[in-house]
């Protein structure tokens, strides 16, 4: 009889995993049996708290600054020494600085460059650095956490929209050149119930949800389930964008 047990990555690394979507993804992958590297930038205590709540053993927290190539290189060396492989990379880390879309003067060069550097160049730097370890993995995959802002051109700022649009394009290009050893996906949420966007209130999320076909607020776990599905189930797919937005794109 065919083995119908859910496949899972032996080792998974998630950036920005100290809270929100990253934490929810870590919980789901650990429950499947993965050893999870909980990547964080500055919130060490929060990352270690996530490690402590994960099912199974062998999980670690690891500081990774997506803007610092030396930090990324140190992370590669640590993962290689500890595990010798990587089966799944989830590029979830990032941040945004809200600027009204029509305030072109308010979107300064420094803000624009910073948002693009973290949300677009950062994931690329992670893929470039971890490629060799992923190629040692089994059924390896990369999931880039994007945003519906990439498709709609509306979000916390035009810089964020542009960065996520670039990330989706990067996903398609990487999927082509990293095949057949590594599959690559974008998961594209909108209006997730986390503290990612500074100043966004629960009332704003509820108003947004009321206008969507599915009439609900997307949770971090909703997005995590899509990420895990791409890693574990979509074994004949690559280079696709998976939208998790309650039908907002319609």
C-alpha cells in the first residue's frame, strides 16, 4: 500500500519566526516532525520562547540580520555544522514603514532603499547563501512570504509594494534556475491579524474583512497552512504565487 503519511522537511529555517506568520509556520512544521531553525533579528527572548513551545526536539533559535552578509554567512555555517543540510527555507522576515501612497515626498530615498533592501535583497541574499545546503536536502523548497500589495499596488507604502512585486518576480526566476533540485513559491497574504504594520488597528482589519468575499480576517495560521502546503504537498509545482487573502484580489 502507498505510504500516505504527510511528508515533511527534515530541517526547516524560517526568518522572522519570533512572532506572527513565522511563529505559526514553525509550530506547524515542528508538529509534522521537522527540526526548525527559528530565525530572528533582534527579539532573542521571543525566538527562544517559540523554540520552547515547539513539539519534538532539535530546534534552535538563530540570529540572522537580513541586511548583513556576514550575519547570513555565520547562519549558514551554524546550520551546516549543526544539521549538514537544509530542506526548507521560509523567507518570512521583513518590515515596513507606512507612508500614504500619494505622499511621494514623504517616501524618501532612505525609506525606499531600506524597505527594498530588507524585503527584496534580504530574501535573495538568503537564497544565494543557503543554496548549497538546500541542494543537499531532500525535496527542497523555498517559500518567499510576499503580499497582495505586489499585485494591487496598494499597501503600507509604494516601496513595500515594489519590494514585494520584485520578490514575486524573483520567485519565478529562481524557480526556473534552481530546478530540479529546489522548488520555489511565493505565498501572498493581505491584511493578516498580526502587528506587522505599525499603527494598524483591529477595527481597520474588521472593516477590510467586511468588504472581502469570505468575510473574515486572515490569521497568521491561515498563512502558515499555505506555506506548509507548498512545502509538503505541492511537489509537482514551482514558480507559483499562492494568494491567501479571503478573495480580496477579486
